[in-house]
């Protein structure tokens, strides 16, 4: 699948998920997550800090076009993937990455 056909997930990581001082190292964690968390062949992931609560935690695009949640579900349905399961798997990967990252500090 070509890069422009893949679904891209911009995942904004809450500093608080790294503990009470998470804001001090959320950027380092995002770099760590970007290098360690491998997306499935049909997707691309990008992890960034979520400093602005007005922005959504997850933002999906294909070919630089923002997708609504209905469009995300339709895209994943075509691949025989469930959106909720997809997001749960990502949350689990992030949880494991947080544990691994905090052990390195």
C-alpha cells in the first residue's frame, strides 16, 4: 500500500499519563514512542504532546485530508478492521511504551 493511501493517526499524548511531572518529559516520550511503536502495514502513526485540550486526542487523515469518525470507520471496515479494536490496540501499545520509557528514566 502506498504511503498516501495509508490512514495516518496523529495521537496527542496527555502529559498527565506519564505521571504528575509528565509535562517535563512528554516530548521525550513522544520521540521514544515514534521510534518504538510500529504501525500496521495499512497505517502510519505520529505521537505528539497534547498541550492544547481543545485539540482532539486522535486525528485521522488519508492523503492529507482530515477524516470524520464515520470516514475512519468506513476506511477500517474496508480493511476488515474494527475502529474500537484498532484504538484499543494503540492505547495498549502506548501503555507498554510508557512503562518502558519510565523504566529508562
